[in-house]
């Protein structure tokens, strides 16, 4: 066989092998593939001391195990604002979020003034995100009004909890943002676990911890006896829910947390799952379905998921639903507005 003939045969074999590779079922990047290919689902959650992260891990396991062609993983983040950014940049497919912040992002209002993210879509409602105002015993704080001049942890910078802190303190005439005029509260911006440590060590006077019931960081603080929960006054609850209509009144029953001998009146928002408008209808349909089909596994991930039921599937959903979610809920006989 001549050298030229050999070269031609080798070249032909190389072309054929490349063609076969091109037709093969390689993995997708993110969720951009066709049917039959692997969907890599990145679930944006929050810090490890809250509820989003453990529930996100449970979702990842449910979807990876029970939805064909899906490989999901939970990512720890700073919370809702970063999660929305990750969706916008297509670095996440699914995200945990507070409904109020999601509304701001979708409409380009509030904290998202002039920087709307109209591509986000709703999937389903998860559970109430309860505002736990925890104060250090001996700090002389009986009301949020007493935070004036005190050290306070509202959450990480620009996190959803930190936005909650701004909104709640605003009805008390309190401000900790140096770029918003004169401040009368001294803020320290850290995550839940570090906030708990600061309060237990006496380095801060109060922390706001937004999460499902129970929230692990609240359990940690109250179990040591270093802190206690305080209620919001009825007139302030009414003012908050009027000014920010995605909030609603909620009661934390006595005995929910260690050393908590009285019920706590506070406010809550809804935690929701959100996604991107460009993801396939069939994929989102299957992901929604699996949440309810394997609800027991979700509850095993975190007790807050007991509230993740079809009866409350659209509670607090104030952004448009993804078509896949609309299809699933209509099949379940749930009215979709």
C-alpha cells in the first residue's frame, strides 16, 4: 500500500471518528441540551446556617434520583439577590428566593430600581420565611425600637434578610445604612452562623434571622440561653404589611425553640422556587411534579418542608409562573392566575 493511500485512509478514519463524537450523547453545560442528554441543574440556595441550603440539598437528591436525565447539585450563596444574579447570568437553573425580592427584580423596582431581571419565572411556593428578631439577654432590648444606638446584625450585605432588616426597621424610624442618611443603629453584616456566634459572645446586641421554623441559628442561640426572641407590636405589624404587602403576620408558638416560654408575634414572607424563562417546559414540569411526589424525602431534608404542599403551592407567588409549572398545577386542579 502506497504512502498516499495510507494517509487517505487515516484521514478518512479520523473524519468518521470525529463525526461519531459529534453525534454522541455528551453531557450538557447547564440545562441547555436536547432530549436524551443530561441536564445539569445548579440550585442556588443561601448560607449553610439557614433552611435554603439543607432543603436545596434534599431537592438535588430527589431530582437526581427520580427525574430521568437530571443531575442536580445545591450551591451555597449569599441568598436571594445573588441567586437572582446567578439566574440572570445563566450560572444557575433553579434558585431559592424571597417573594418580595423576586418581585423587585422582575419589575425593576425597590432594590432593583433600573436593573430589572424580567427573565425570572416562578415555580412553586416552599414555606413561610419567618422574621426571627433575636436579642442578647441583658442588652435592654424589649422592642425593635430599642435597637437605637445598639449593635445589630441584619444579615450579609445585600442579602434578602438584610433587605428585610431595612424594611422592618424603617417603620420604627431606624436606619443602619450609611448611604441613606444619618444612621442610628450600628450594623455588622455577616451570615447566620457568624451572627449567632457574635451574639453568644456578647459582640452584638441583636440579630435578624429570616428562615423557616425551626431555623438552626435561632436554635443555637436560644439553646445557650444567651438570647431571646422578641415580638413586633400589632400596630407595627399592620404598618409593615401595609407598606410592604408581601409580608403577612405569623405566630411562632411557645416552645418552638429552647427556652422559649411564650408565643412570638412577627411577620413573614414566602419562600419560593424560581427559575429561568428559557428552560424547557417539560423539564420544569417534571421538577415540580417530583417535589410533591417525593415530599417525604423533602421533609427529611428539613422540617420546614412540611409547609411545601399543593394546598399552599402558589402562596405568595407574585411573579409569572414558568409554563412548565402552569401545566403541572393546572393538571392538579389548582387555579393559576
